[in-house]
């Protein structure tokens, strides 16, 4: 029995009423299939009784078979089997059963109690933290997931407000290839392996880690966890991971110790003995470096300034200097000069 958009299909047995869903026009096959899945979900939610495949074919918009099909029945079965598998992959509780002992074939339904979200509530501080996190992820590789999470929370009635001053917040870059895999490994408590390069090392070293958390500090991403080879807590910079992060069999055996401050751990691992840098700066330029300086000297011969900066994190200062481009020149120490040159050469090679 074929029904037109907007009409109701009247079943023969059981008295169930199933509403046909109007299909919106979509330009390509993938979009049409997505709309058919939506139609199928709405159909199976609309009744408490099991609906047979034949009823679904006649009721749900999107299962029409072209007139030149040599085997319409087989074409429908293939489409329906793919759709059932996708719904189950999405976590939608698709049930199979029969309404009575007189039914000759199985039917399908989705129980609302299993499909609908439970009540979700956040404190004001928690809701603000969610909104702030989504804001920081706005330009990240996980931006789509962040937006989807906000949509789901708002649909569940959770009021997520933008934090005050949100327009002035910097975006949190998350373009490290290893980031999504490590975030997933932390969530699932999986053991990972990756190759990690130490500063100035010629080759990367394979590490096996039980990750406890991923965090950002001074614009760089780090993973913190238990290093199995060294049997101790370590942090690793994600931009020093070569190749892919592999998840190996088994569940992590260790967990984050109580009281461990991962930010302090990352900060401490990157602190080096106090050093002084001398950097030549063009007049009126490189304001951030000037604000960091313990002293600013004026070079009368070049009409440029020389800033003297105390620092402990050479990588961080190197990145700031490289970002200033031709407005600055490092005079000393040699290690800082080498680090800045390496960053600029890498950037030049990537832009070719």
C-alpha cells in the first residue's frame, strides 16, 4: 500500500497507526539516505507495536524503487538491512519481535523509553565551563563534535550560556594529528604506542603510555600518563609525536594518582635553568617581547632596541620570537638562535 506525503497508513493487524513522513528535497544520494533514516526513526517511534518490513517499505518515504529495477524486492532488502545496521551503529535501540503468535514475520520498533535522553542538569559553573570549552574548540579539529555536543545538551533542556567576554577569548588550536586519537584513548582508558622525539634528538623513540589526560599549555598540547618502559609519570608534547598513535590491546592498569596536577607536571617538565636572551627589536614592534623584558637597551647606531629577557622555557620563547618575524633578531644565546632558525625553516618548507 503506497501512501502520499502527509497521509496516514492504516495497518491491517494490531491497529497501529503509523504516520508517513514528508521527505524534503536533497540534491544527492547521501543526503537522501540520511533523510530516509530520519523518516525510519520517526516511523518506528510512532507506534508501540512491531512494524514489518513490508509495512515499512510502503510507509516510509525514501524506499521507493525505480521502475526499471530488475528486482525491486531485493533492492529494498539491501537498503533496509544497511539502514538497520547504521541505526544500531549509531546506538539507536532497534527492537525486533512479533505482536502475536499469529504473525508470520518479525517486525521492528524503537521504544521511546530507551531512545529518549534522561534528564541532564548542570550547576551554573558546570554550564559555564561547557560553554567556555566549546568556545575554545571553535577552530579545532574537533569543532564539529563540540557543536554537536552543545546542540544535544540544549535539546535536552540544558541552558548553556556564552561566558562573559567570550568575543575576546582566543581560539584554542587543535591541529595536532595525534590529538583526537589520544583524547579517545584517555576516555576509553586504552594503552597507546607512539614515536616521540626529544628536543634536538636525531631520531624518535617508541613509547608505550597509559594516558591519563590531555591538556594545553602555552599554545601546545601535551599528553600525561604512565610511561610503561620507564615505569613513571611522564608528559609528551604532541607536536613531537612522529606518525600515528596506535591503540594496543588491553585496558590501562594505572590511573591518575589523587592530587596529581597535570598542569604543574607539564610546566615543571618544560622549565629549564634560568637563562638570558638578547634580542634586537625594531622600534615600536614586538610588544609582547618588550613587556617580558627585564631591561630594554637602545642601540644608538642602528636606532633599534635590544631587549634582555629572563626565560626558562626555550621552546616557548623560540616560538614567540619566530612569530615576530623580521621585526626581531636573536643575538644570543646560540641555542636560542638555532631553535628559532629551525622553526622558521620548517615554516618555510611547509609553505612551498
